[in-house]
């Protein structure tokens, strides 16, 4: 009997996990892109420090981790929520920032 209850409980958790993953992933991508673009513009276009840009974000964006990155001579910002979403905004001198 206990084995059957554990099987049903595991199935319910799996279905709930898949449902919430499918519901939250698009929102996580949108929020991650927003944070990456905002911080990229703040740091590279407005030429402010990374730390001074963080308070400009909405309080609901606190769960989204961001970091400055540099790859092949390009500068940008990576932002994301682990296991849900990751977005990068690259800076192009004279043109601004764009999400990749």
C-alpha cells in the first residue's frame, strides 16, 4: 500500500513539475532578457558601474542573476534563472545593446 502511495505521489509531483516548468519558462526568458538588456545599456551605454545599475531594476527581478561577460573582444551581460532561462545582451559600440 505504501509503495502505491509513493508511486502516485511521485507521478503527481512529476506532472506538477512539468506544468509549472512549461508555465514559468516563457516568463523567465522574458525577465532574463529584460534584465540583460537593462544592465547592458546601463553599464555600456550610460557608462555607469554595474553596482549602480542593479537598484534600477524592478523588485520582482531580484531572483534573476546577472553578470558582466566578455567573449572574443565583445562585452555584454548574461542574466538568467538557473534551470529555467538564460539570456545574453551584447554591446555594439555606437549602436547600443541587443539581446542574442
